[in-house]
């Protein structure tokens, strides 16, 4: 009996947490549907007086935002793929081998995870201009890849450590070739860890702002977070608020979809890399 | 850059003849980790050294010919300027306030997520949304909620025409609120991972011995979670310390809400004052080293678990 009542209490607190987590999203969606010409007032309301699609139309036709969306998707996906590949090799070596420099590599990853990116903005700005990669995709992909590496390496090596590697030998004893053993036994076991790492890395790249505004100057490479801060609205006489919120909804949709589909994986990934033992 | 090496002195008893297999393993291990290593050195260590060099020069991009060696004068300029100290205090206030609130709130969330039965996956899914959302978006959401001509906060709480962004403390309040909303999920997940590992038998034994819920929390749960708590605190503190997005979007640094990262950005990128800017960068880096050092030595935070070399 008491258990039942206690359980209801926990559910009640859970509902409060949900409200806390999702209420700001409701506000974002509500603002994005307000009429850009009339929403401002001395006594603003939470929900729109009239719901309009205008903001979304503007967002999808304004080249500032459409190019930023393309840049964000491209840069984040490429940086994620590269980070995961580079980290996969390192994580495999860390999980399975003894080699000199292993401790150094792990310490360095830790140091970079704590590194204040703002401290690199000046030198990178200067270096990238000298190398001719300022305001290009590659100019953002390189630092994103770097700053995503620590998280990728930890998360993946934590996953790799849990793989029963003996199964590879067992399969070989049973007559499989080395390649077959790897493909049929190891890849399916390692794939979830690699995939989870990719999601977390993607979130990091998708979110990054400081480097995005420091190392770009035009819509050639400017990502969505950077573009949002330059958004001025359909005309200079209008407040950009409702457009920014519509654009925010658009960039939040991929995040929500990933979270909804891969909730368990993301939870496992976040906790696997960070605290163990 | 090595932060803790206490456990490095692994016993290396006899140095036996290195077998072919071991030699092969070493070479393969080095080869596999070389790309990660090189990328990290190229993008962080090298620019950091470059920043140290630049910080010793008077160097503006707008006047490249005027470049001259000035020794430590840039550091003197920065440290004797009240802007550095204002930004330092702003960063400190935001960090301490947000981390303190997040620790309590994150612990409460972790506890609910641990105990809840009905609706468990809903809560765990919902809490990941602030974690995944773009920080700039979070900053705009909260800014517009508090802004006079668009926000609902003043209406709901009967604050009339109080302008939250008109003065320092109320601005810092909103900035910290956005920071807390966005990052509490992360700390609560780390704490949940620690909570799960507290042996249930210990709780049971304490209960049998007649310990109250509060006593069990204080004497059993928290001590067993110490490692997880310290790691979560270290990560969040250093993450909060480099806060940039929220003040940039919400106040643009007005009313003394500029943070140290913001200062580094403004000096280097906006003003292209690379000499002074690099001095700010190096000083910012040093503050991070000091904080990490305090955690590792002062609070004995065991990072070997995080690093993965158990």
C-alpha cells in the first residue's frame, strides 16, 4: 500500500521535471507562431492572439538561414564522421592494447575537454587566415573534430571495454576467417557504442557557437547558431524575435527526433564515458 | 598539460625481453592513436604556444607593421585593467551560482529518475531535451521570456515594467537561469550514474539499523557517491567557467555581464588586438589550470576513472 503511494509521489515529481524541461520549448513554439507585426505589446501574452505561419515562410526563404542550415548539417555531419573514425582507432587501442603514450593520450584528452575554447580563438583566427581556411567548412570542421575527440574517445573506449573480445578468437577457432570474425562478431557488438558516440558528437557540433562566429564571416560557412545571432528579420523595421524563434524551432527538431528515438543510447553514452567504477 | 599522474607509477617489475607480440602491439597501438594525438596537438597545443608568443608582442591586425616585442607588458595591461576584474567577478558569480543550484537540483532530479517507476522513460527522455538543445536557442528563449515587449514573465509575476536587462544583477539572474536550465540534465545524469552504483545492501542494512531517510542519505548514499559528485562538479565548474553563448546572446555584455571568454573573443576577434587578446587567452587558460588543480589536489578528485585508465 505504502509503496503504491510512494510510487505515485515519484511520478508526481517526474511530471514536475518534465514541465521544467519542456515548458521553455512550449514558449519557443508559441512565439514562433505569433504575428511578427503585432505581437509586441505592453502586456504580452504567452500564447499568440492569432496563429500565423509567416515566420516559418520567412525562415525557409531567407538565404541567411537556408545557407546556415546547409552549413550546419554539412559541417556537423562531416566533423562527427571524422571524429568518430579517428576516435574509434584510438579507443580500440586504449581498450585493448598496451603501448607507450597511452596515459599521455588520455591525459591530453582530459585536458582538452576542460580547455577554454575562447583561449584559442585568437591564434586560430590568425592561423586560419594565414592558411586560407578562414570562413570555410574545413576551418570549422578541424576544431570541431578536435574538441569532440575527448568525449568520443572516452565514450567509445568505455563501450569497447565491455565487448567480449574472446568471441573473435572463438569464431576463428570455429573456422571463420579473421575478416569474417571481425565483421560478423565484432562489428555488431561495437556498432551501438560507435553509433551512440556519433549522436553525442553530433550534438556538440550542432550546438557550437563561439568558434562558429569567430572563424566565419559570411554565409559560406556560417552555421545556424552563428546565423541566429545575425538574424534581423524580414525587413529592418520588424523585430526579428518571431523569426529567430521559428528558426530555433527548426534547429531543435533534429535534436528532439534524435532524443526521442535514441533516449536509451544517449543516457548510456553520457554515463559510460564519464563516471565508472 | 598532465593533470594527475598519481597512478602512473604502475609497477614495472622486471623489464623482460620484449616479445615480438608485445612489440607488435605497441607499434599498432601507437599507429592507431597517432591521428587523434596529432589532431589534438595541432589544434590546441600549437595554437596555445602561438598565443603565448603573440602575448609578448604589441600586435594589432589593423596595424601589422607596428608589431613589436613588449615582454610581459600586455599582461600588466590586462591585469591592471578593471575590465578584467569585472569580467572575472561576473564569471565567478555565474559559475558559483549555477553550479551550486545545479548540484542540488541535479541531485534531486537524479533521485527522482532513480526511484520513479511509472513514467520513468518519459522523464529520462524529457530531461535530455535541454541537454541537446542549442545553447544559443536556450539563450533566446529565456531572453524573450524576460524581455519587456515580448515576454510573459513580468505579466505572470506582476512585475509591471521592471526591465530585467536594465541592470547587472537581474541580467545575471536571467543568464544563470538559462545556463541552469540547459546544463542541469548533464549533471543529473552523471549523478544518477553514481547513485545507481551505491550498493542496495548498504541502504538495506542502514534501514534495518533504524536509520532515517536523511541519515541514510548523509551517511550511506552521499559518501558512496563522492567520486561521481566530484567529477560532475569539476566538469560543470570548468564548463560554466568558459560561459560565452548566454551573455553574448542575452546582453551582449552590457551592464557588466561580460565574461572572461567573452573578453577573449572581443579582444581577439572584434578588436583584432592579438597581443592583448592573446594575453587574455593565456590568462584564461591559466585560471582553468588553477581550478583543475584545486579540484585534483585540494578536493582529491580522482580523475583516473574519467580518463579510463583503471
